[in-house]
C-alpha cells in the first residue's frame, strides 16, 4: 500500500508541475494581440505600396508595347498596330502583359509618326487624363509670361 501511495503522490506532483508549465488564457491573449498588431502593421505597409507598384508595372508594360509597336511599324508599312496585331505578328510574346495593372486594355495611338501607349490608370477611363498613364509622358506645359 505504501508504494501505491508513493506512486500516486508522484503522479499528482507530475500533474501539478505540468499544469504550472502551461500558459494561462491571458498569456495566450497577449501573444495573439502582439501578433495581430505586427500583422496589421505589415498589412498597412504593403497596402500602401500597391498603388505605386501598379503604376510602375503599367509603365513598364506600356514601354514594352511601345517598343514592339515601333518595331512593327518599321517592318510593316501599315496603320497604327493594335495589341492584337502585335501578338498575332509575333512582335510581342503571347505570355507578355497586354493589359495594364487593373486588367484594362492599353490604347495605342500613332500620330505624326510618334507612337503613344495609354492606360486609363486606376479609374480605367481614358477620358479622365489626370490619372492616365501615358508613354511617352506628355511634355510639361510651357507657362506663358
């Protein structure tokens, strides 16, 4: 009986120590709050960079389209090419980005021998030039004195 009593005491001590080693609910909540704060800060920083990243991506895609259109016009004496014509002729790879970062199609215009590629920008509308992305950029207006 004495050995049974000792083993029971050992089991009880072992259970008490295991219970003391565990985390309390408050400790778990504090850790979760810290993780939430860190995650929120990171998400805020990433979301803040999405707009500028989309603009830069669209500018790069527009430059590539403009270069392809220039090459196309040297090889083909025709009207201004469309994105579809460039893909069909192999001037740009089928895997290349042919839409802007907002998944809207680019507009290619050829005026006076110059090729301009335009995206509607964040609002997707070409009619609102204040946020359009245009390659090459419009020259700054000259101020009259």
